[in-house]
C-alpha cells in the first residue's frame, strides 16, 4: 500500500517513519510513504502557497493552484470524485454531485486511490474507516494549514474530508500521521501477529474473526465495536494489587467470559455511546443489564 502526503512541512514526518511498526512495514515492503513538499509546486520567488480569504476574515487560505499541481503530479485529475472510502456510497451533498455530474471523464487511473482532505469539518475517522482504507492500493493525504484549503480543491479532487476528532489542530500533518498509522497497521502482514488487529477496541464481532485455529480454544472475544478489556502481565502482584485470579488459572472459557464482562464494563463506564451500535449477543445484553443496575445502585440514580 502506498501513502502520499502533501504538506508544507515535510520535515514533520521524518522521525515518525523511523520507529516501530511504520518503519518495519516499510522495511518489509508492505507499505511505502512519499512526502511531497507543496512549495515545490509553486512558481514565484517566495514559493507562495497561501493567500487572503475572499470575503475577509482572519488568517490565510492554502491556494488551489499548487495543490492542484501536486495532485496532477500524482496522476489525479479534476473530476467529481467517488465520495467515499471505497464502499461505493456517495457521501457528497446532492448539489455537488449534480454540479459535477458528467463534467469530467472518469479518472480510471485512480481506481484504487482515494484522495483525502484532513479537515476538522470532515467525516469522523474511526476504526471502521481505517479498515476500509486498508483495502485500497493508494491513499493521498492533503494536509491543510492556516484557515484551511480553498474549497474547490475539496470539490474537484477529494473523495472525502476526514476529521480525527472534535477539536481544531493547527495543521493536517498530525491528523495525516494518525490516519496513516491506524490504517497501515491493518494492512495484511503488517502486524507481526495477524490476530492482534482483530482483538482490539472498536474491532469486528466474533463471527468476523478470521484468525481462529481449528481445535485451539480462544481466550478472547472479537470486541464487536466495544472497548478492549484490561491487560495484565508479570509480576502477578504489584504495589499490593494482584492481577485478577481468573487470568492466572489457564481456563480459556472463564478467561473469555471475564474479558467480555470487562469489555462491557469499560464501554459502559467510558463510552456508553458505543453500546448503541455494538454487536451484542443475548448473553451480553443480560450482562449489560446487570452492570447498568450495579452502576445505578453505586451512583444512587
Ligand atoms: N478553519 C478550520 C475550521 O475551523 O474548521 C480550521 C483550520 S486548522 C487551523 C488548519 C488545518 O488543520 C486544517 O485545514 C486541517 O487540515 C487540519 N485540521 C485541524 N483540525 C483537524 C481535525 N480535527 N482533523 C483533521 N484535520 C484537522
């Protein structure tokens, strides 16, 4: 899989790619990352990438021409882009779709490429989005700066605006690094142990687990959209706190049940919103009801 990052601060990424899984994935040839300096696509003495906003207001805006030129150098042409992660679903507002319908020839060279604009105004980037992106051949990430990017770049070239959370960063570089990291580790072969991508917070449900080995009992559940359970390692006792006894007894069924309960507890405590979309079995639902009653009794509500 190939990542292309367009930025005015290419040096931002230099340390980031030299550690851990990102470095190993590149060394193993599973992922390549190319960082493109937006200023290389300017033609004036000052290498200008920004200009004042039409209509007045604070700050500067990234000009469209250098970004368009950078995208052209990567084989991306202006068109009504696919508007999604690759699911075929068009996320664009109807008026944008109508305005561009039939205007440009389909860009077949970009069949398995998605152009993503990092933006606080974007769709939320989630683990499910990372799973979708990990199926693609190439992802182009555009890092905004200042007040953002001239909107016509979004309309003409971007498949999706993507936000990494409800806060405003000073630039898209951190957001691009987040999207790259979360996506790249889901590319097949990147994680040493394939299974570790399946048993994590926001993961797939049990039914979708592909790494089971026949005849080997599993001590974990697919999270099915819940948070992960707590983890412990040696020593068994630390500062007077013992690791839960159930984890030390080697009974896979009991460990599995305990972990599921912990996933439900943590999710109820920290992210109750996730429970609405989670894949829960009737047994989970019963357990959750008990935990809710426990919680109500503890808080007196
Ligand atoms: N005027 C913009 C707004 O209010 O939405 C904020 C611009 S921000 C200061 C500059 C750049 O940081 C954006 O163009 C975008 O690329 C990036 N950025 C900021 N917050 C982000 C977020 N939550 N997710 C992804 N990118 C973000």
